[in-house]
């Protein structure tokens, strides 16, 4: 049986806990439902405690579950001790008055967030040698957080991992033969099925190169959302390729017209690739032109042509706009 002194102690402890806790709750954040002043006594009675905290919301302070638990505990004690003096009646009455299903609190106005990918973004970027694909791929990867993939990187990774298609590709590479399309498609398909690509999306760099490769990708269920084509006239491409030089120490590529090194030591050790001559680049461009129109035709509905003759930052803006439109259409 609970004595009157124990009941008084329970009431004082409860009120003290509420007083200490609510001292840290600003009045202006109290919701409009379930307001109750635990410190206000019924009419014609003495106050239980000095009223220093108006509009205290016990649900917000203690939580609805804890309040209901306290109420049930008190009722059990009251039933087992009907002769006790109910000193805590004002508190219990206030607790009992709290609605068990409060009205929802109005949430703050929703903030505007940037458009995000509803699903992983899948892209292909195409362009002739020296069209600027490498530079733009790095920018796209940073801006849209996709996995940048080239066939060379994928082949080397598959060979190193000794996958089934990687072992097959190594046989052709070791014998100096071109890797057949079906093997390359197998390597690409395996790579795009890996978790980073399925979660983040991907950017295929310069692949497919032929209509047969494009058809094989489609037959494998690989369908991009956007096909970007960097358009640069052959005359500019030849100038870009012929002027390229590589630093054998750092691997950095310079251009003797557009971005020459300022350091004389670096300038003196630069090397030109054996295939970066006008004669050889013309042949490579002819091979590219023979197939590019057919490849573009495979992606006519999602193809976006970008002027690749502008500065890299200007080209990047055009690409960003094209990808954003593709995102909006997804």
C-alpha cells in the first residue's frame, strides 16, 4: 500500500523532472495541440507549484509513450490504495487530459532540392581522335558521379581478374590479333553488371565504334539514356594530334600550339607518339568516319551533337545541359 508521503514524493519528483526538462524547451516551438499547464491548479485551490513555465507540453518533453506509462502506473497505485490522500490529483488530471492521438504538427515549408537521378544514368560519348573525349569524360564523371569506362581499361581489368571472357581476350591479345566483337561485348556486359555501374550509372568512352558493336550491345540489353557526339572538323583534329607531345617522366600531354610547357627542361624531353603524324591521323580519321554515321544512327532518338571546337569549359557547359535534359526525361 502506498502511503501519502510516497504519493507526495512521486508527485514532487514528476514535477521537478518536468520543470528541469522544460527549462531547455523554448516556448515558441511548442505545437498547437495537446497544450496543458501542469502548474495551474483547479479553481479555488492553492497552486501546486509556482507557475514559471507557461504552456508546457508534457508530450513534447517526455514523449507520449512515457506519459501514458506513468499514468497507468499511478492508476494501479491508486486502485491498490484507495484510502491514500490524492495530493497529486492536479498532475494526474493534467496528464489524463492529453489527447492520445494528437493532431499532426505542421511541417516546415519544403526546401527545394536539386534534381537527382531516379535511376542510374547510362551514357555513351563518341568523337574522333583528339576531339576532347578524355577531358570531357573527367568532367562528366565528377559532375554526375558515374563510372567512366573505356574498352582498353575494361579489357585489361578482365584479363587481370582472369574472368572467362578476360582469359579469352588475353589469347587474342597475346597472339597480336584484334579482339573479336563478341569477346569485347562480353567484357563490356560483365563490367556493366558490376555493382558500381548498377548503382551509380556509367559512361562508355568511345564505344561502340561500329554498327555491329552497337547492335550487339542492344541485343545484350544494354541501352544508354544519352549518346553524346563531339563534332570537330578534320582540319582541327589533325592540328590537335600533330601538335601533341608527351612528357616521358610524368606522362602528361602537352600541345605545342595550345598548351606548351613553360619549363625548358620539360620542353627538352617531350616526345611525339609514332602515330601522331599527319599521314597516320588522316588514316585513323577515315576509319572513324566510315563507321560513325552508322553508330549515330543506332542512337538517333537519344543522340546529342556537341560543338567540340570551343574551349573545354564551354563544351562542358553544353554537355551538362544535354545530360540534364536527359535526366528530366527519365
